């Protein structure tokens, strides 16, 4: 049986680890692609969203196990991005904005958490979600679902108890209305 020196064994283990981690990193990265390689519906939606602007980058990604496509472009120096499914459903829109254009609450948050004169990147995001309401086993159910079919947990925005909190159907604010 061949004998490995400690040095050769260390080199072999390092090489295997490097290749393994490199392959894992590659698998997790977004894949650059082009509009021509996208499904027709995804391409059509991206072109519509860009409204004639030159697309500068297109990537294929996985969101919750679903393949999605992101495209970037600029309009009047402002960077825009859209993320769509293969069926052409918009999942998210992004626009890079200067901090000065952000709402006062965002500016206050940045000042408190990053410092008064912090250099930060701010993106205004519009995330498309769908509210679904109905009855399951006789109980009212309300949930948010993304365009990829993923349920967004922790949602109950109607301001009422409606059997989700303690089951008494009041709004738990202390009054009887």
C-alpha cells in the first residue's frame, strides 16, 4: 500500500477542499445570461419593464427553488432592476435612489444605525405579493403568497384578532368595538 507523507496528505486534502468549496460557490452564484436565452414570457416582461432602455445585465437565479431572471438598466443615470419568473410574472422591482430622496423615517433609521454622515446604498423595492383569504377546516385563513408560490409567514394585517391570536374574535385593544 502506498504511503503518503504528511506534506502530500496536506496538499491532497487542501486540493479537494478547494475544489469542493469552489464548486459549491459556483453553484450558489447567479448565472449571467442574455435576453435571447430567456423564456419568451420572461423576456417580453423585462423588455416592457425597461421601456426601451438598454438592458445592461441579465442573470438567472433561484428563489426558493424557482428559477427567476433579473435584468438591470439605467434611465437618466438611475439604476433599475426587475426580477421575473419564467412565465413573465414580476416578483420585484428595484430602483437605486439617493438617501436624500428616501422618506424621513428611512433617513432617521440610517442616521441612528449607520451614523449621521454614513455612505449607504439605498434601493427602493417594490415586492409583488398576493393576499389570499378563505376558509380551511371552517376557520378564516389569510396569507400572503409571493409570485413564486412561497408563503410569507407572520402576516395578519387586518387589525382584528380574527381567530389568529387568542381566538376570541375581538381586536384585543381593551374596548368593545
